[in-house]
């Protein structure tokens, strides 16, 4: 892994170890030819040195153009290597992004950094632009799991591209569990106000949040809610914590199966969430499931639309999800209206800086 996460120091290519001594007074008046055999030999050696070593070092911008070889090493960076790098006590925090979501990624990262959990974050990039951008700014914290999707079609909610983007989620999570790690997954249109890892009571297989607006009592049940009008619960696939247990793996395999049984079509513009709910309901008797507290993990339809509830539960909120609204600009505006669009004034707090 060290070849991906550490870089060699650059030899000074402009110092000449073969430099001739200064001319003596006896020959100082003689005309000097720049293109002597010795000079040509030295230049040839320098060209060979730069050609061999430049892909492995960061040469200052503007001296040589080596940006492609410098980042291409991340193409072979594996999930196993990435997890070994970011995992803390066998746990990782992941998100899945394509290039259009990078501003939301940065906003999310600022809030995580304020909880001192940023070192545990692994970004699963769905395109090479995101892979290179994150690892350029924050080496080792992004990995790409082939195949690569069409980034431009993945951001429109309800589109086939969005379905294909979200449908890969359970297979990514399953790979992480099979490598022996516990994983917290977040959508990046979220902001941390507290540390969610401190909310994981007990030792359950799968933790999740309700996506329904109706207010629950503070001491509500942590069991899977009953089915709604569509015959299934309304659990959000946006915030999930899984342990590497047989039960959690069973849920993910069932989720993958449900997605295969409910493919996207023009008449049924689905996403991954209904399939996740079917998987939870069909495996509930075999798996230890845990519904997280609504006050700590409110859906956007509650937090942004019920000021009275927000005031009554002040101090209990841990993660705010900017859902129940569609469109990048609308989400950004709402975050700004509530003081949660952090990148405007606090980009320096992100491991990525201002992007």
C-alpha cells in the first residue's frame, strides 16, 4: 500500500553532478562552446533520469507536465488497500459519489471533520474525475470499484442513470463486510451535528433510520416499523450502519436480489430504497435490526418543515438529511437557509479544501 500513499522526494534535476571546474586564468579568454560533448552527455543523462522517475514524484507545477502519470497510480488502488488505510478499529465511514456531487461531498466532510472522524472516511468514486480529485487533495481516501458509470446521467433523481448509480450501493457494502469491516454509509446531502457512531447502542447487525414525517415519541420502539400503504416500511437507505455479520450480509444479498427483481423502467422509475425496505422486511425474523432514534436522525421532511419539533428536540439532532426536495440548487439553497451549507465560509476545514 505504501506505493500509493507515500511519495519519494524529488532529486534536484537541475544540479549537475558532472559539472566541470571553473576555467583557469590561462584559458579564460578562449571562446566557450556550450554544446560540448560533455554538456550533451549531461543533458542526455538528465532526460533519462526525468523520464524514469517523474511518474513517481511530485514535480512542482510548471516545470514538467506529469499530472497524468502522477494520478494514474490510483487506477490500481484496491478496495482492500483503501480499507486498510482508513479503517479504525475495524470500522469505516463511506459515501459513494460521482463528479456532480463533489460540492456536497465537501460540505459533508467539513461536518465530519468537526467530529474528528474524517480519517475513517473512504470515498467510493463512481468516475475517474472524482477518484483523481479526491486523491490529489487527500491521498488514499478514494477508491474506484469498476465498472465506471456515466457520471452525467447519475445525478438526476428518477433517471435510469440514478437507478444504476444507487443500485451498486448494496454490492459495494457487501464487499466491505466480506473484507471484515463494519461500515457506516451516508448520502453526501447530509450534515453531521454530532457523532453518529456514539448512537449505536448494543451490538445489532443493521442500524437504519425512518424516512417518515409523523412524529414519534422520544422513547419509540427500535424495531422495524410496520409496512405502509405500499406493503413495505419506509426506511431510508441514506444512512446505514452494518457489522460484518451473517445477518447483515443476508440483508445486502436480499437487497441485491430485490433490485434485480425490480429493474428501472420508464413506467417504474425506481431507486434502490424500495428494494432495501423489501429486503429488511423479508429478513427481519433472521436478522438483528435496529431503528435509530428519530430525534437524532430526522428525515428532511420533518427537520426542515416542523420548526416546533426542531425547537422541542434541540440538542438531540445528530445527522440532518437534506431529502424531501429534488435538485442540486434547491438542496444548496435550503442548506444555506438553515446555516448548513458550510463550504461557503469553512472550506478550509475540509480535507479537500475549496473545490
